[in-house]
């Protein structure tokens, strides 16, 4: 007799669900997971090896549970690039921005509480909410994927969520959310509950505009979430962090696992932070390539959402999955995110982007034939 997951006493809200993940297929060009396509520069690889070698000599001991040196360096990076001075006390770090989000929902969400996000947006917000027993409420977006402030304020007032997520630049659509919109939603959330507002800035280094980091001034219920996976080209590192009022940092430590950031993770992240100037030069290259993708896709007749991220959403297709398959058959893997009529492509190297453009050019001819 076979025995499967449905035979286990799994929580009811998890039954019938699928784990998060994008297809990892063996194709010449993979542009489906928003990774930075450039390997880390050799001087950084050597510095990582030095720091890890030093950390390895002390692996018989637990790591710094408060990651003081790492958080100090992250605060310096935020201050330098974010237009607002933050200190160690404002910063917390975890294993990827997903763990940051999980800790925030463990702290401010949970059974009997709710979270809201404006869909389509980063699907892990809803998945982590479900995993923490937090009720999920999808909020409205306009046809062009912007957030209508009046509609959003009404949804917050009616539902009174405990946590509100605002993703900017938004994944999977790529468009940025204006500071005025975030401020309006924050005020609506405080009037309704008050609630925590989490601004997910995973792709902010690729934006045409500035970080919303200065908005945390005088707003203790506002949190910014960041990652080193994208701009730093360190998806394999799994390092995320937040910036907020020191009280928020104190609060999330109530749910963090003991010694949650390994000594190896801390050492690797510290090495990367020593090379931010070099890594951000790659970001500038990717921004230029992203803008080229937008321009060329539009020239081919595709609809394209304005993008402030390292990816581009394009369409519109009568059958997005069929179009996804057509591109895959030409050796290029993009993302079918489930947004009806749309696909998403990560910005790759110039050569990878050329291969993608060739594929969609052929696809356009096939559909037009």
C-alpha cells in the first residue's frame, strides 16, 4: 500500500498545495529566476576564501548570534546607498529575505491574524503567511499593475490586516511603487489597526529611482526588506536583511532560531560587502541590458510593463504557457508566473539576451504566419 503526504496529519491549509520553485531545466540559456548572470569577480572569490578559512578554524564554536559585524557593515552600505543614515540597531539579517519575511510574520502575524499584499506580486509573501498560520488577503491592482491608492486604502480599512506588504520594484511585473503611495498605505494601515507595513525592496538597486529607506524616519511600524541575492550576485549565499526602528529588530529576535546565521554565511557576506563598488558596476550593466530588452520587445510588437528590476514582464499571449513552451523549444527558459497573458524574462548577459530576443522574434513570426 502506498503512503503519501495526504496520509500524514498535515495542517488543513497545506493540503493540496505545491512547494514554491521555478523549473530548473538543462537548456542553453536560463533566464527564469532573476539571478545575476555574472559570476563573482576573482578578487572577491579569493577574499571569501580567506574569510571562510579563518571562520573554519572556529567552527567548533557557535557563530556570533547577533551578527554584530555583519549588521554594522550592512548599516554602512544602506547609509551609503540609501540616502538615510542607519545604525547597527536598525538592521537585522537572516538566511535570505524570505527568512526575514518569515520572522516578521512569526512576530506580527500568526493564527488569528492576517496579512495583505497587492497581487500579482511576490508569491512567497502569501506562501510564508500560510506557513506561519497567518490569513492571507489579496489586495487589488490596476490593469497596468499599479496600485490604486483609493482602492488599496479601502481594502485596508475593510480588512484591517496586521501586516501589509508593498513590493517595489514589484515582482513579477517590474514596476516601482511611488513613495507617496507607500506613505498613503502606511497611514491607512495605522488608522485601521495599527499594522506593520513591509516594503520589499529585493530589486531596489536596479531601480531608476531611490530606495524608500528614508521613510522609516518617524514610522516605527514601517520595515524595509532587502537581499544580497540579486544586486550582489550572491543568490547561493542566502543572505537577506531588514532596516527598521530598533524596536522591530528587538521584536524579531523573539522568534529567531538560536545562532541562525552560520559563521560561514557571515564571513561570505562580509567579504561581499567589501566589494560593493565592483558589484554595483555589474548592476549598471544589467540596467542597461534591461532597458535594451524593454525597447527591443516593444519594437517587436510585444506589450511590456515598465521595469525597475532586473527582469521584464512581456506579453500579451492568448496562451502564455504555450508561448513559454515555444521559447523553451528554442533553447531559452523564461518564467511563466501565472499572470494571465504574460511571461517574465530575467536580464542576462548580452549574449543571453540576444538568444532570448532571437527566440521571441521567431515566435512572433510563427504566430503571425
